């Protein structure tokens, strides 16, 4: 199987082409530091053969970025030491690990942060993911707050480097802050950070450049989706050309891996082909990781062929089965993911 062959990814030698996608477990210490079980939890995926482990979303600042209670952070220098234990444990297990950095924007749990900021004023529809209460109305970030958001990402990325991570992933997907700026439905700003696609891209590109500046040549992935936690059906006004332009701009600014996350990786978008394939065509030699709805090794192998991805990631199958790869290889049954499994103890 191609999937099980080693892969050179931006200077890293991965044992295979199967990643663990980011999964928020919300079991850090109350101050955002890494809790006792997190190093062994992440190392287990490496020991079970995952070619790449991407951490859960890590908050970049204490002002407005934390999406969930007990979400881990890289907002303070004191957070570095715990993440170093995670990185060391994954490395000792023979694995490779990226830190996923996130600003929650208007999807943050109400009352968690001193400020509740978004691209534009208003509340996400429906309820929050963690506690199930109505999403709160957010305030449009000011220009000064935008500067602070960019600095937060860069500082968190520098701390991730200090902790020894092998790469960084920016959470640009699913309706969190970077995606709120990128998407026409959530960005109704009338200043330079809104309006046409160039305006909607302004903050995401500033973040990419600042993070690239902070991490040097470390691999930098962008997690991209169309669907959002509060809007499963979003389509960009410019369709195929728009998503391709976004991908090209991100790569030109310093992203060197695209992680395309969908409900179903092989499903065609309205323009007739899977999103990952559309993006892979746009960015030429840039590696693309495809995600969404894969359940078996056979699914994943077929998706590699049909979507132009060099690698796949899975989330729910790994959550329900930390030994998902070995179970598949031995032909054993795998457990199905059930909502709420993420709240179970890490080990
Ligand atoms: C419990 C849970 C937590 C998640 N947390 C994150 C996260 O922190 N960051 C992120 O980018 N995606 C997150 N996701 C989305 C997954 O990474 C993935 O894109 C999605 O589940 C689809 O992949 P799958 O079909 O393999 O599960 C989460 C998904 C689940 C089920």
C-alpha cells in the first residue's frame, strides 16, 4: 500500500502517510498548561504507528483566543515546559508531532475570555460545542486587536519551536477566527480587513507571514475547510477559483503544507471535484493532507489516488481506537466514534 510507505514531508521522514488529525480533548490544567497524562496520550498514537500526530487546537493568547474550558495553551512562556514533555514523549516513541495553533473568535465558550472578538459583530448560530449553551454575540476586532492577534500567533509559534515541535499547523478552518476573516458569510467588515477576497485574506496572510518569521524553516501547515461548526453548507462566493486563489496566496505567504478538512474527502464540491483535488491542482508541488470520513485503510488508500493528496489524516477513528492502524492491519473490528468520547480520560 502506498499509504504505508515512508514519506518525506518538508525535510521530515515520516514512517507512513497516515496522520492523527487535531482533536480537542479539553483536559489540560486550568491554567492552560499540559496535564499529567497528555505526554503519554500523544506518544501512544506515535507508538501505534501514526506517521504524524497533530495536537489538539492550542490557544494563542489569554485575551480572546481560548475556545474551550481546559483547552491547552501556548500563550505564556510557562506553557513551553509541558509541551516539551509531549514532544519528547512522541519522539521517544518514534513519532513526529505538529502543534496546532488556534484563535477561537466568536466560537469561544461565553465567559471564558476577557474579550469576545470576531471578524464582525454578532453571534454564531446555535450552541457552543463544549457546554452546549447559546453562542454569545462577539464584538468586531479593532485594528489594535488585530495587531495583537497576529502577535499572539507569532509568539505562540515561537514557543512551539522552543518546545521542540517538528512543525506548526494553523487552524484556519471550521469557523474559528482565521476562517471568520476568510469567509464572506462571517466577514462583513468595511475596512481593509474585509470586503473582497484580498481584504478577507489580509489577516490570514499577516498571520502566516508573522508565524513564518517566527519559526524559520519549520514546516507550516494550514488547516482549511469550507464547512464551519455553525454552517455546514458554506460555499465561497467565488467558487472553485476563490478556493484556489486562497490556497495560492497562503502558499506564497509561507504555508508549505495544506491540510484540507472536509465532511467527506472524496465527495465532489458543486464544481464537480473533491476540494482537496481542487487545492492540490492550485498549489502544484505543495504537499496536501486530505481529511474527512475515512474509516478503513482501503478508504484511505483509495482517497490518496482520487484526491491528489500525498497523505491522509483521520480523527474520530483514532479517537475511538488509539490502536486504529494495527487493528486495521490485523483485520480486527474497530469501534465506531460516539459523540462525547473526547471527554473520556485521555489514557
Ligand atoms: C472530538 C473532536 C475534536 C476535534 N478537535 C479539532 C481541533 O482541535 N482542531 C481541528 O482542526 N479539528 C478538530 N476536529 C476535526 C477533526 O480534526 C477532523 O477534521 C474531523 O473530525 C473529520 O475527520 P474524521 O472524519 O477523520 O473524524 C475535531 C473533531 C472531533 C471529532
